[in-house]
C-alpha cells in the first residue's frame, strides 16, 4: 500500500464533511473490497474516511411495504435478522451466502454496492427487487444505479446511507458459485410483485443486469416452462477461465427456472 491519511468519522455529517474537504479521500466501510484493492496498488486514496463509528448508518427497518437497510449493516446482520427473514427471506439467504464468516461479519451492504463487483450478490437483488439507493444527497433507483463494471451512479464523495427494498409477493435467489471465493459465476434473483416480474443477473456480464426477455415471458406465465427455451445471447456475456459465455447463458435460464419454482412453492 501507499501512505494515506486516516479519519474516523463520528457522524454522517462528519463523514460527508471529511470527504468533501479532503482531496483524494475515499470512504471505508467494511474494507472487504477496498483494502485488497489498495494492497494490490490498484487504488491509492490520499485519505480514508472510516464509517464504522457512524451508528446512524446501521440497522434494518421493516414496514408493511418495504425493508430499509442501513449502508453499514453487515452481511451477517442482514442474514440473521428475524424480521427480514419474514419480510424478504430470499434477501436474508443471499446475505448468508456471501463469502466466509470473516467477510460476512465485516462486509457491509453499502460497501458492496458502492464497489459494484460484477460477480457480487447484492447487485442482482437490487435489480431484482427494484430497490432504491438512498445517499446523503438523493435517491437513486436500482435501474439507474449500476453503470458498468465497478461503476455506479455515485458522484465523488457521495455516500450511500441506506437501501430500500420493496416487499415482493415472492422472491428467490440462486447462484452457481466459484467455490474458492463464493462470488457468483452466475447469480439470479427473481421477484414477483402483483403482475410484475423482475429478474436480476450477476456474474454473467460486465455488470449486473436485468433479463428483460425472461421478465416478459414470466409476466405472461409465471412458470419454469415459460422460459425453458429462452436464452440470453452468449455474445452479451463473459467468457473466461471460470465458465464459457455459452455455459453462463445456459445457467441463467436454468437458475431462473429453479428460482421461479421456488417462488411458486413459497
């Protein structure tokens, strides 16, 4: 790593002020993404603004229509929340399958979304549930938040404060994972609310995306059979040492079908 200054923020206002007034500063959440990137010298922030003492960024609030999760809430807290397990069980199970115990106890939902790894789990839930990202400046709909590989709509110094997920009628998440990292080779999040269906995909492309052809077919008939012959073109998908683009295309359809079956049986 290169040398950097360190500031431990005590409040959201303190953090925002430090980021705004310190050239080259970056926020530090759980550090599960940023610290390895710095260790490999792929990033060299002039200063880190540590958010771990900002209590107002933690916590889960469940209402009749939504679940709001503070940006500094850890994956373990999301996975173990009894209220969330009742409201959106698929989201709790997703969090429980991230990384290993160290990652789940340190990593945060806000940090994961801000980093936006193409194979991370939360981005497909963000898209699948049609969530809203709240920052210290504005609200960003899920469909506008993800811009590309490791790219989001966040401006320089802008902080995620919470993520608000609508409560679906049914939802399911499945992933075919890299067994070393537990990142998704392909991850699928299917959610049905009323007559609308959303399908979020991660791990298969340069960034998480919605599978519009699958959504349209499932809105006509919510069953695995409705999408059995539909495939995302391999030309739009990643082809690497972990899986070919053709195999990823097959996995998307297969996992989406299984997720639909889970929703139907819930």
